[in-house]
C-alpha cells in the first residue's frame, strides 16, 4: 500500500459542491482540517452535513470543487482514500444474527488484515470499547449504546488515519452518549487520530471539538474553536419568555441601559447585554410595564446556539426536522 503524501492537512476542500437536480445541498464549502484534530461539523438536519461526509468518504461524487483526504483526491483516487479512513455513518450496518466478534473479523478480512493477527486485533478492539464480555453474543442482544460502540470500532479495524463519525450519538440515552464521547476522546488523545464529527447536538460539539464549522443551507457560516465562537458574541444573554408575541416589546427593552441588542423569536426575547448582571433587573422592570405576562427571565453566558442564532437568525434546535437531502439521494 502506498503511503500518504506528507501534509499537515488531513482533510482539505476547495469550493466543494454537491447538487441534486436543482437543489444545492453543499454550496462551495472550503475546509482545512489538521492531522490529529477533532473537527465538529455542526448544523441542523438538512444543512448538508451528511452529504459532505459522503463526498469525503468517496460514497458520493462532488458536483464541483475539489476534496483531498489523507492527501488523496476523493474523485480521482478513491481507493487510496478508502484504505486510510474509517467511517461510522448514521445507520449502523450491523447484522443482528452475527456476534460482535464475527462482525469485526469480517471487517478485518475485507481490509486485508492477515488471519494470524485477527484474533489479537479483535481482542484489542473489544477492550477499547469495553465490550470484551459481549463480543461472542449476537448483536441482536446489544443495547443501542453497545451497537454504536461496536459500529465505531468496526471502523477502526484497519487503524485508519482519519475517522468520520456522522451523528454518532443520535438516539442514544445520556449515559450511552457519554460513553461514545469518552471513546472519541481516547482515540484522538491516545492514537492521535483525526476525527471529523458531524452533529446537531450543541453540547457534543462544545465538549469534543477542537474547532467547529457551522454549516447552514449548504454553506459554512462560521468556524473556530467553541470558545472563540462564543467569545465573538462578546455579551451576556438574557432570555425572556412571554405569554404572547414578543415583537412589540423589543423597542421598550432596547432602551434599557447595558442592553445591546434585542431580537424576538415568537414568544421569546433574546437580549444581549455588555453586563448581564447589571442589566437583568432593569430589563425585568421594563417588562413589568408591558401588558404581556413574563413566564421566565434567565441570564446566561453565550452558547453555541447563540452563535448559530447570531449567524443564521434561528436557533439550531428549533429548525424544522426534515429529512436530510443526502438520505434521499444516497443512491444517486
């Protein structure tokens, strides 16, 4: 097997585009992800996350632009790319009649691992995700969290340079989600593995990613470390939830000293202030002069959802959950 070209960049895209008929799912995306980095790709359903991953994994051909993974072009050198990546996509392709050990052995054979080394490799992987006691059981007996962890290590059988995880914790309970997070950190810290993680969970991107790329309607609208993105907002956030439409209240609250911006989203006011502690009492007084009842008033520091709101005008968790463009066109 030929070696990867020497480059500190593990994943690079320039003007990457994917269209489905008259719909542009990925719109001129530029990425430069360093080796050893955990890169969080954050966006709502339908934003283009999974389409991007499928192009980088050579499962979907780009309509335009270029992409290289581990130094190889995804369009002209797909075989070289596939040998160097692991991928755990949204739907785990696990045969419930197989045991975990049988699945991992099959995955190793498909990647050409010698049979003499297979038993030791499977044992190592079982220990890595704390599934050693379950490897000989049918996968049908596994919990959702166990299946996710098995799917994760199935992508690691051949020691890939780069691991793609497409919404790896969707549908998991909090304990299982924390377990997957721990494995992702371990792979990155102990093996130096580059990890490209797509997610719609704000806390997941905040917890795991060295850098975050925010994608919306197929375009990158923001990028940076979670801390830098939140600091760029530069203000505390006061959220007021009212009993009716909040729009008429904006001009009143905007007159309060310390208040910088006021935005209405349905029955919710999102207020930024240079000093939230000093502003919250005057904001409460201003709201009390209105004829609309206030359900609650909270003060907090900025979150990635505030970043998303600042960049797109909507909350990520309030976006309509429609089917991903890529799921509909995976066979295209």
